[in-house]
């Protein structure tokens, strides 16, 4: 009957009066959405969709929201049907309708979201057709971007695994690459969703792994690798020639020295069709979105942790491959906050403790090289404000130095060398970006305060701090010229200079020297003297430290080795110097310390040393007094080796040079000469039973060099002319004095024979010959010094002569302070527990056996200041009684309380003279107390015996037991306040 009949007549075709079909409702249009749904599909499978009908359907749904669930259900069922029949064209029409509904019916999304997600799941699970999976990823991407709240968070989170699997494909055909690009596009939308609604998915690690699988080097990186390949070849050859382990040591790629250019930030809305189908583009967009997600440190760690694990498992830390360096570098560029950039660097350093790589020095070396590249990139833009990771670097450097001592196999040794090279490079890059070195000073002081008592660990710790000191010297040169030496660090260094181990003492002097005068100011040619001396059969943990000196100077001066010819010249220079050693040519400068000839020549006669060497740090008068006292106390240790003598002399010279910056008082100037004179008298004392003759001979060289150096600084040429004849004869076969008046260890000498019975016998005979000859010059030396110093200072000649003739006495605070150096040494011997370890507690169990070597030397040193008291029953009478102690205390208290208080005002000069007199009297008593043992030695010279102890370092030590040691025991001097009160009452 046609259309008209269906509108007027009922469906049966007949017209009855009582027919319910004639009611008004039956004349309404028949469910229009069904008609529209049937019209959006083409009649043939290959026909185009009806875009106009799709638009009308969506408009109808927006006006009739109650119809949307039925429309969505119909579309879902139709999609399943077409998938079974493999009509993928119709499937795309269904997803297009959903996309239109997302745009038009956003407020009614709750009516069709579940159906849409079901369709997406069905599409993603269809593994037969990549085109269908691409459609599913694109549909899900549009759905994610349309979200206005977190209602469907968990629905989206459940799809992370499916999409990540699609993104991690390895096929390279066009369809597979398009699928990976669509999957990564969907993952980038998920990262955007997490950023917008502050929720990180549980399977976020899978997103990171899928992104990194598709993050490949760009053309800039490939060009850099090609340019660096030739440079890397000759670097391998140089490392091989140096004997540092061949392939392992050459893994440090020169490509890391090239700063990666800033990548162009990608905007998804501006991508071309080709870019949309490129997985690498979307991988970069995912990284950009992750950077936006990292709004705080907790979120940044959540992002970096799975990245680091991915780099570990795939061994992507290798700089030559560049994936870790490239990804972290790009993230650093994308971050706008400098603090976040430095957080990435700190996180990379902290990852060295991860269980995946903590026991693999090769991977750790690659990780640190990546950190060096990041540090180089960051410091080119900003200044480092958070340098807490330096402590972690030093800890790993200490572990590597300790492992080097225990290394047996050549491969293990080479891996540790490569790791140390990487750490040194990272410290150097960090140094160039530091603006304030004071936090590093504090860190060093804390580490030295907790210095382990185990010898191997202590040496390795000092070795790491020596390298750190070179880094700090670079930072302080440019930003902290003329600053005062940090007090806390100086206190700890003075303790280290009196450590049980002789090599640890040398390390303390090295740290002191590097910080006082930065090594970067010294000539570059000295770097050839600081080659590595790695041997698996040695117990010296300082062997790798000196190699950094030349590197630091080269980097600071901006001189980089860029040509193969330059490297060959350096090799020839090193070979020629080694040949000189083989021929027995005595070197007049030590390979451990720098020459100071240029500074000495300029400072001698310069009234303002700051103009000569502006980077030298200054000392206060109290600090100089403590240093001189520490030098005196260390010189009294009988187990010192020639290296210790050299270190003390070098530190004394540096202290003297630095003192010119502050124009010290007259008393300090005199003490600079009083110290070497007292050491000279002690070395020539035939009744000194505590020091072996070989060491007395070394003290003679030390005191002569110190005296001549001080005379040159203060322009007393007559004194040097008088003392030069001593240098002409070969007094000591182990140490000598160079042309610039520095003590140096003779390279041809066998230090293992130092202090042997034959050496002691030869030294005793030599000292007997020189004793009368030198005593003849004492009066002349005294006259020259008094005449010269009376013009330099304002002191009277009589006072000068009296002070110079007296023995040097250490500072009261150094002996009787809250933490005296002697007490510290005894505490170090008692602290044999893991709790005393700094950085961490990893050390060898057999390390305790090496502690016996130097304990007796410090016990001897303690006896020189605090006499021993025997604990046997027969000697109990020698112990001071309580009555004697109270009597001594009352004597001091009575001196203070027994004086009358004067009501008349006292002039300042009078008060100062009283205080000075009381202080001088105190020092005299202290000197008498300290030298009491020597008097007992003279009285019992016939009973003098030397006890030889052969330890690991082959030391010879003497021990003397005084007859009545308690007679020398007195209470410490009164406090400065008591002295002031006594002077005021007088």
C-alpha cells in the first residue's frame, strides 16, 4: 500500500473502528535512531560511510539522551558482528560514530563509555589484523583526551598492559611501525591523563619500558658517534701503552665529552602525517609528558627507577650506545627547574648502590660516565646548588681504592682502574659547576672525624678525600679567593697528621697542601711525574691518586688533548723521564708534591703575597700556632718514614707562605724559627733514647731545610750561606734538599732498608762526626737570627735570643683541649669496630692484622707526653695518689685565690705583659713536663735499649721506660680566664 497506507492505515491493511492501531500513538514516527543507524552503513562493504547520517545520529542522541544506551549497545553488537565477518570497513564506521559521540555528547558520556571501552578491548585483542588494533588505539586515545575527571581511571589503567605489548614490537615493516606509533600515541595520552588527574598507574613501568624500546638515537647522535670514532681509536692505543688494562680501561668513550644538543620539543598537534606514523617521535612525546608528570621529587623517582632498571637489564649505560645518556640528557633539557635537573644527576649517582649493579664495576663505570655527561650539560647552564651526591662518589671511590689493594686478577684490577677514572672525571665535571665549596669542606671534616681505624679502609678513605681535595681546589680558585682555611676541617686534618698509619699521615698533608694552594696553578709539565703505579701485590691505596693532578690542571687551564701527536709527545716525555730514573739521575723534586719555586721566588721580597698568588688560603694566628704544634708533635713520632719527613717539610713551607698573607705577630715569626732550631737540637742530642739514629739523621735534614726556607722567605741570606755546606755532603741516603729548599725523597733509595740495624749504625757514626761541626755554628746562627729578626719584628734582641734558645713547646689547646691529639690516637687504637667506619662498613676481615704495625709508635709518642705507668704489683707505688693529686690542685687554686684584688685601674699594656708572663711560665712548665722523659733517658743512658719491631712497613722503633714517671705528672695549666684573673689581681 506504500508509504501513505502505513501512515493512515494500520499494519493489517484494514480499518476497524475499534482497532487499537488507530490510536494517536500509533501514528508517531517509528524509532528514528534505528532508521539512522541502518542508514550510516553503506550497502556494499567497500562503500563510503554516510557522514551526513552519522552527524544526524549524534545530534539525535544529544537531544534524546535516553536513547544513547540503546544506540551504544546496537553499535557494540554491530562491531562484534562485523569483526566475525571480517568487515573491517564497517568496524571503522562504528568507531567513527563513537568518536562523534565523544565530541558531541561529552556530557552524556556515562551512557556509552562502557560500551565504547568494550569495543576498544575487542579491537586491541584482535591480533590478526594490525589495522584493527590501530583503530582501537586511536579510539582509546580520543576517549582518554575527552576525560574531564577521573571517573574511568581504573578502566583506562586496565588497558595499559595491552597497549604496552603492542608498542614493544620489533618488526620494521610499515604496518607494524604504524601500530607501534599508534600504541605510543595512546601511551602518551595515558601519561597526559596521569598528569592531569594526579594518579600514576600501577603498570607505569610498562609504559616506561615501551617508551624506551622505541627511543632510538637521532641523526645528531649518529653524527657525533662518527666524529668520535677516530678519536676513540687513538685513545685506546694510549691507554694500552700506559698499561692500564687494554680494552677495559678504554671503555671510557670520548663521545661523552660532547654535550648533546638540545632536542626540539614536539607538539602533537603540529605533526605531519609522516611524523604521526613514526614511533620515535611519539616516544619522545612520552618522555616530554613524563617530565611534565614529574612535579616533585617523589614522582621523579617513580619515573627514573624503572628507567634505571631498564638500562641495567639491557646494558644501555654504555656511553658508546648512548641510550641512557640520550634519554636522561633530553629529560634534563625538558625540565625547566634547575633543581630537577640536578635531582636526575643525584639519582644516577645513587643508583650505583642498586643491587643490579652494586657488584659490577664495569657497569658502575658506565653509569658514572653517564653522570659525567649530565654534569657537563647541567653546569653549562646553571650552577650546582645541591652537591650531596659528591659524598656518594667519594664513598664509591673509596671502595674502588680498597678493592684495588685486594685485587688478585689482572681483569679485576683493570675494572677498578676504569671505575676510578670515571669517578675522577665526574668529580672534575662537578668541580667546574660548583659556586660554593664550603659544604664540601664540611663533608670532608665529617668524614675525617669518622675516619676508620682499620688501616686499609683508612688509607682508601684518605685517598678518596685527596682526589676530592683536588676538586675543591678547582672550585675555590674561581669563587673563594683569599678565604680563611675552614676551622673544622683544619682540626680534623691535624688529627689525621697524627694518625696511627704513616701513609694516612702523608695523605693528611696532601689534602692540606692541595686545599691551601690549588694544584691548578702549578705548571702543566709536572703532570708527567704523576703516573699511575698500580700493582696487585702492594698494600698502598694511594697509588692511583696522583694521576689526577695533571688531568685537573689540563682541564682547568682549558688545555685538552685533541691530537694524536700531542699524546705521543706526552708518552715520549714520560718515557724519557723513566729512562732518567733508570740511569740513576737524582731528581731534585718529589713526585708527590709540587715545586714551589715560582711562588718562593716571587714571595721572597714581596710585601703583599696576595698579588703573587691570589688563590692561597689564609690562616688565623691561632690556626698557625696549632699547625706548628702539630708539626712538632708529628716530628716526635719515631716511626716516621722519609715520606712523612717530606710531607711535614712541605706543609711547613706552605704554612709559612700563607702566613705572609696575614702579617703574623712577632711571636709567630719567632716560632717559625724556633721550631726548626728545636728539631735541630733534638736530632743532635746524643742522649735522645726515644728516636732511632736513622730518624735523627732525617730530622737534621728536615730542620735544616725548614730553617733555610724560613730564612729565604724573610730574606736572611747570611743564614743560608752558612748552612749550605751541610747540603754539599750526602748526609742522608734517603732524603735530600732540592734547589728550591724542599725536602724530597731520593728516588734511587730503597726505603725498605730505612731504620735497619746497619742504617742506624751508619747514622749514629755520621751524627757523631757532624755533631761537633754543627755545634760550632750554633752561636753564629743565633747571632744572625737575632740580628735579622730584630729588624723584622719589634722585639728586643735579648728577648729574641732568649726565645730562640728555648725549646719549642706545643700549643696548650693541642695537648689539653677538649679533644687532645694524644687522646684521639689512643681512641683510634681502641675503636676496632665496624661502627667507626665512615661512608659504609664494607672492608676485609683480614684488615685488622695490619693494625699492629704502627700502634707501638703512637704509644711511644704518647709516652713522650704522658709517661707510662706500670700495672704490675711491684710498681704500684709509682702511681700518683689521690692526696698528691689534690695537693697539686690546691697549689694551682691557691695561686689564683691567694692574690689580692686591686681597686685601682690597670693599664692595658701592664695587663698584657702580666698575661704574657703567666703564659710564658705555663709553657715553661709544660716544656719541662714534656721533656721529662728525656732527662730520665740521660740519667739512665747506660741502661738504654732499643726494641726493634718489624711490621708491614719495616719500621724501627725505640721504647724507654722512665724510672718514676709519676714525678713528671702535673695538672694542665690554668685556663686563660684564670691567667687573666691572676694578672688583674696583681
